[in-house]
């Protein structure tokens, strides 16, 4: 995105990095705190007011912001899911209904895994981000199961593990990645590699 904005916006010593956009993101959230639950809308509004601050008209800023989002969305889902992950999802989906519950906006169709899931949930203005129970509850409702029958696999100690436990679900902590917040509650199980879920099949 730095490369994109360097090409489309006036030259700047800050290179349009995270520090440049942070203040505009803060302004957007101050004006509309609920946007924290929709990362795409929050990003667009952040780009919009940041671009306007550089002297662009509303029409110009809107056009550049939309183009920037297209670029971001392309790169966000421009990767290949490992074959072992496809095999795992295929194997598990034969025995269990699978759902995807995400605070982010990766396109599961684009990366070729959507067909493994019965339901796919992305946080937005109608479905609050984890650790809110909203998407967990919706998944249980759509699958017609009790919360304790849902096992949520995630790598963030707060959004995934705390969120699942708070919603009454089981949790599996994928501990190999140093992302997200640390654990504040113990998960039901810990796995170092996603393929360990083969043991459930």
C-alpha cells in the first residue's frame, strides 16, 4: 500500500506508512466507534479523510480511496493456501460441519477454501468482532448446536480463545504464531501446527 500511495499521492517524506494513517484512523473511530467492527469500512474511511487532508476534492479522494481498497483487497487475498491445509479441511469437512469466523476480510473464494465451509462469518456492523459472542452465537444457531459443541481454532489469546470461552464454546489455541494478544484464559487444547487437527478426523 505504501507503493500504491507513493504512486498516486503527492511525494511525502513519511512514505504514507502506518504512522501517517494512524491519526486519521483515530479520527474515524472517534466519530464512529462502531466502525472498529468492520475493518474494510474503517480502512476506507481512514483512506478517504487522509487523502482529503492532502487537498484532494471529495470526488477525487473518493475515487482514489476506492482504487486503494481494490488494491488492498487484491493483495490481502493474493496468496496460496498450502496443500496440507486443503487436505486437512477436506478431511475434516467429511466428518464435521465447518464454519469460518473471522475479524478480518480475506476472501475465502479467492484463496480457494470457501467450499469446505458450511458458513463463513466476517465481522461487520451487524456482527461484532471477536471476542464478542455475536459470530459464535450465530454459528451455533445456524448449525443448530449448543455452544459447547463448537470448537473454535485460533491464534489470538484474546479474540479467539477468550472470545470462544466467553461464548461457551471450546477452544484450540494455535500457538506457533506470535500474533494477537497473549492468553488470559487456558484453552481446551493447544496445538503447534494446524495439521494436528487430523487427530479429530
